[in-house]
């Protein structure tokens, strides 16, 4: 399966994972200029908007997918978030999360990193 197809499938799995935890989907693959966020969801438990980056690695020889989210990617996510919040006029608090998926997509392992703004 090509990497692009695996990425799309990983995003679907991540959304399913989040929905089972009570999150509600607002948008998928939101772009602003050269920046993009995979999922925008509402965390109902905290009433927060969550901008989610999904990373998939079949093998972790070179590290887990979450390690690919650096300060540059976080800055990119912030651009999308600011544009999206301004456009939708949301007044809720928000955060940035990573869903890292590893292994075979038929039996994936999930790691959920919340509030990654510490990067």
C-alpha cells in the first residue's frame, strides 16, 4: 500500500480512536497556505478544541511518529489553528495533540500525546 494511502487509513483509525473516547469531529485535513492539520475535534470532557496531527510508522526503527512533530510542525499547526478559530469565531480553549500509530494497520497500536505545546 502506498504511503499516501496508509496515511489516509491512519487518519481514519485515529478519528475512530478519538470518537470512541468521546471526541467529536469538526473538520478533517484543514489547510492554510503551506500549513495543514489532520483533524480538528472537540474534547467533550474538557470542552476544548483539539488540533490533531496523526503520525503513522509501520516500524519504529527510526523512532516513533510523534518524534517527527518538531517546533516547525507545531508552528505550522498554530497558523492553521489561529486562522480556523478566527474564521469560525470560536471562543473555546484549545490545544494541540498527536496521535501516533505504529505497527500493522490491521492491528495498530495508538499513543495519544495531549497538549504538545511544550515542544
